[in-house]
């Protein structure tokens, strides 16, 4: 019998390890060669040394590349080519980045009253800013900037960046067209209330100055706005009726002024005329229309500008101005031979001490009254009327205000008073009413 000795277990392990090592070493060498080739490919790509075709050729020639990997390298090469094209386009346009044209809007003057409008708002702002579609180069430039700033956001696919910019452009165009349509609709509503109000005022035979009508029209337009935006939420018909009635009431106020007459004033009692004017003035003052009242008293009732403004904007309605004039000492008429005259005796240029005294006193009080024109909004012509009744020189006062017009920062309506023609001989109706003062 032949006995077979049992094999040494350590011998069997050594043999298996050697065989496994013999199989693994070639695979490891292949892996390292492939890894080195791919790393070289990546480095060359990062340095920008390869075009899309060169990248694909080098990838296909990399040791150990499978057909599936070569196909993936082809897709990657296309994406890299697009990314490089976007980057090149961005760099070319970098000195002159695209910006939509926006015209600088002039700043409104503080004296200009803003006109109400149903069409003013974000829609109008969109339209005024304007819209211009981006060119293909501008789209590629913006896409390149976005993609190269964050490729991962677009899944490392430059086409996704281009799609993103195209979608944003479509939304911008849609937003502009929507704003344009809304503006057209609101313009139609606004035009409708304007036409309806004009027709209604015509049926009522309402007659008011153009600037008054314009203000009422603005109020009617403003009333169309929703209550949430400060309006009344009225329909066009409701606004036309409500503000048509206001026009009718104002028209009746003007008719009352005209009814005072011109030369017929002297046939009435001065106290009655003053009382009627006072009643009318309160209505005009309430709606801020005293300038038109003064102009009507001049053109329809034959008063001088000074007398007209003394009635339309009486000094007693301005407490500080009224107090200064009320406490002025009265200068007697025989104290000076000629107030507001030639400035010399008989026109010979000989100085008149009493005349000079009046001038100095008028200048002193002018310096006190002038700052109140802005503070209280009082009337330069009404003040001139009251100073003259106290014996002071109204022309010196008006010259003082005119010469300091800019520094005093007068309102436009106050400035227009200074431009009114002065009457040298007075008017009959002025003399009839001159005993009545606005100072109380």
C-alpha cells in the first residue's frame, strides 16, 4: 500500500496568492495607464490646448477606452465647444455690455402740479423704459457669462444656459406687451370720462375758466382709481355727474361776480358791494381759486389790480401780515406833497425831506413784510393797497419785492401779480370802494 502524504496548507496558500498576483498585476498596470491618459487629456483640455475634434481624437486614442466611453467623450467635446464659444462671445462683448436703452427722466419742478392719471404707474414705466429684443450675440454673451460663472447650475451643459436666457427674454417681451395692453385699456377709460364730463358740462351750460375746468377734469380722472389706490372707485358716468355738478356750482359763482357789474357799481351802496364780494370770496378761497376771482374783478368789474387783490386775497386773512400793517402809524396826506410821484418839488429835482421820510419808512416796513410773502402766501398787490391807505408808498413796496423776487422765493401766482399793469390815474370803482380796508 502506498501512502500519500497530505499537502502543506501553507504551500497551497502561497501558490494561490502567486496565481492571483499574476492575474491582478496586468489589470492594475492597465488601470494606471488608462488613468494617466485620461489625466493628460483633462489637463490639456483645462489649458485650452484642444479643439473639440482634437479632444475627441485624443480621448478615442487613450489606452483602454471603450466604445461607450468614446461616445460619452464625443458628447463632452460638443459641450466644451459650446462653452468655449460662449466664453469667446462673452469676452468679445465685454467692453460694451448690453444695456437696455433708458432715457433719463427730467425731475419735476416743485412748482409744477402733477396731473392725475389712471394710466400712470408700473405699466407706463415699463412702456417708457422701452423694449428691444436681444440680438443673438447678446444672448450668447449673457449665456456665456452665466454658464462660466456657475456651470453646475446648468448641469455642465452650455445649451441649458442659452435656453435659460431665451426663456428670460420671452418673459420680458410678454411683460412689456401686457403692460402696453393694460395702458391702452386704461387710456380708453380715461378718455371716456373726459368726453362724458365735457358733454355733461355743456348740457349744464357751465362756464368756468379753462384752468378751473382742467382741475375739475383731473379730479374726475383721479376718482376713477380704486379706493385702495386713493381714488373713489367711481365709474365714468358717476364721475361725470359728480364733477359736472361741481362745475355747475363754480359756474354760478362766476356768474355772481359778473352780476356785480362794472360802471354800475357806483350806483350801489359800497357796503352792499363789499358784502357780496366777501361772500363770493369765501367760496373762491375754499377751492383755492382767488387768482381767478381777482382777474374777474379786474376784467368784468373794472377794479384796478391792487383793489381786486385786496378783495380777492384780503390782508386780514394773513395774521402776521395783517398785524404789522394794522399797527403801522398813519402818515397824514399833508405830510408829503406827493407820494409815489416825481420825488422832487415841482419836478425840479429839489429834495423833499418829508418825501424822503416816507420812502425810508416804506423801505423799513417792506423789509419786515417781504419774508411773510412766502411764509403766509399773502398778496403783494393787496399789501400795496393797504400800505397806500396808511400813507406809505405802494410803488416802493412793489419795487422792493420785484428787486428781491428771487431771494424771496415767490410762488408763481405772486410773481404774476408783480407783472400786472399799474393804473396811474386810478379807477372810478376803486375810489368808490377805497374806504373799505382788508385790515381788521
